[in-house]
C-alpha cells in the first residue's frame, strides 16, 4: 500500500512503539476473539513499562518524537471503548502515570459490540463515561463512526466514518480528536486520504502501515506476558511479522513461541 501524494510522509522518522489493548477482565472467561486481558496481566505489563519507560508518552510526546525529535518511549492506546476499559484498563493506566489514547466509535456509545461476530453483547461505554475520561486526562481519538472496515467505502461513507466521527466527538468532549484508529486495523489509500482530509494528525493501523496516516501499532493479547511484550517492542518485530505475509501457521507459531517465552520467566 502507498499513501497519496502530499500525504506528509516526508520527515516522518522512526516511531516509538505504540501498544494497543481492547478489553479487560478481573478473571479469565469467554473470549472467542482473543482480546480480553486480565487485570493481573495488565498490572504486570504496566510494571514492565515502568521499568522500560518511566515517564511514558502521551500523544503530544509521541507525535514530537515521530517527527524527528530524539527520545524513546511507549504510547498506550485502547480501542473500542468497552465498558471494561472504563472500569479496569484506563483507570489502571492512569494510576500508573500513563496518558493513554482511547479510540471511540460514537455510533456505538451506550450499546454493545455488535461488530464482534462471536461476542456481540459486550457493553460499550456511555457518552458520560467518555466525557469523564477526557476530563481525567485520557486523550479521546476516533475509531470511525461505526466499527466498520473502511476499505472500499465510497466518498460519502468515508466522510461519515472520518469527518462526522470527529464532529461527534468534538461536540461530546469539547475537543476535536487528533488521532484516528482504523477499525480492525485495516486501511487502503482512499481511507488514509479521508483521515488526512478530515484533519487528524495521525491515523493508526495495526499490522501494515506507512507514514502518519497509517502508523502501525502492536496489539497486546491475553497470552502476552512481560517477556513476550518485551520481544514485541523490539525494533525489528513488526517488520518480521509483516514479512511472514499471510502465512497463518507461521504467525500462529510466532504467537506460541512468544507465550512460551513468557511462561519460562
């Protein structure tokens, strides 16, 4: 994939890692999509980050360092605005001194995870929850208006998912969102251009990306331990992951190997 001409990729330097979580739970339970991290696992991950990156990065710091200023750090993000993020994940991150970014679909606030085919009934945060989190220091970003794949959408649909989502969140929180995260992590050139035209400073993908409107992130999943998370944050990890292409057994093998690394620690 390539970004449109004039997309601003020039000078876009080596980026500090960006981690992303989805849901949280006090104890393991049903998790067909493999996205619900236990509170105890999150605590161990935050302790690792405190050793590696005591100060942490907020969105401003991450953007500054991505634009060529020196320094390391890790940015924490949470997708989907599930109620479990409001109750567990974000308060624990804030208590640990982090300033995470929460990516919100305004069209799903107060509803459930209808986009999760095997678990459509997880509760999503309310509008009041998002306002309170913004007041507490959580950066609110857009995760499209609804949680839909942006690839192949027509111009009107892209405007709804990018510009209208930003307008809705600005009306809700009093601040226009600066960051966008593609639902499912998927994007194409037209989606990236729509994010740019909507005025976002950065668009986050998940697996494949390039430049400021398709910056990759590292997903944190239930098997991740501090040891496996440390491996994921190595500079060459995402490049190696992309190099495996669509070879599912190889990618599953990487995940198994990482979980075993953690188990031996």
